[in-house]
């Protein structure tokens, strides 16, 4: 089983960038402390559009991300609250390392 990279892109509602940043940041901290399968998360915010956020996450497999991770109470809670500060569901894509040769 090789590691996958998951890219998750969010767009905050107008005027809700700070609320979105705080909620996403809190979620990242919880995932990193509660889910040892997660090998790391980088959180990015758009430099020309502060309503855009991207998470770059490393997981052992797509199945672990989509299964146990997505069923965690903190993920389900975030999904329930996200409508207050996000413009819609996230765009989630899966990636793997490619050889440079």
C-alpha cells in the first residue's frame, strides 16, 4: 500500500474567510492529534483570493481516507457546520507521487 496525497479545496462564503480559516485550522489540529494514520496536513490560503483554502493531506490509502477518516465524529461535525461559512462542498482529489525520470 503506497501513500496517497489528498487535495481538498474549499471556498468560503463572502465575508466568512476568517470563520472558515478558524474552523478549518481547528479541524486540521484535531485530525493531526486524533488520527495517527494521517501523515501530515498542510493548510494553504489563496494569496489573491482569501476565500480559497486548500488542504494537502498525506494518508496511507484512499480507503482509509474515505472510510475511517470520513466517519470520525470531528469530520461529521465539521460537515454539519460548514454551511455557515463555506460556499459549497469541497473539491477532493487524490494524487500519488510520480517519477521525475
